[in-house]
């Protein structure tokens, strides 16, 4: 058995991304963002990774103003 510090970077990165994705999709901000855009795109056509990436990009663009 390997410790997390000796695990390959990709495994560690994937685990971090999965945990971050879960936290983001559980947030009220993500739910509100998704509800506001429900008429402009179909979530079935996008993966969860794409939705979270888009949410983060739009949120950061808004904060940049």
C-alpha cells in the first residue's frame, strides 16, 4: 500500500479534482448558476467536468471585473 505522498501525481490530482467537483456541485452557488442557465444549455450534452469548468470560468470572470 502506498501513502498519498508517494502516489503518482495524476492519481493525486484526479482525487483532488473529484473532491473539488463534488464540493462545487453541492454548493448553492452552483445550483443557482445552473438554474439561471437551464434554458441556455442542456446539461445532458455536457459532462460534469465541463459544467464545473464553465462555472469556475464564469465565476472567475465575474470576480475579475
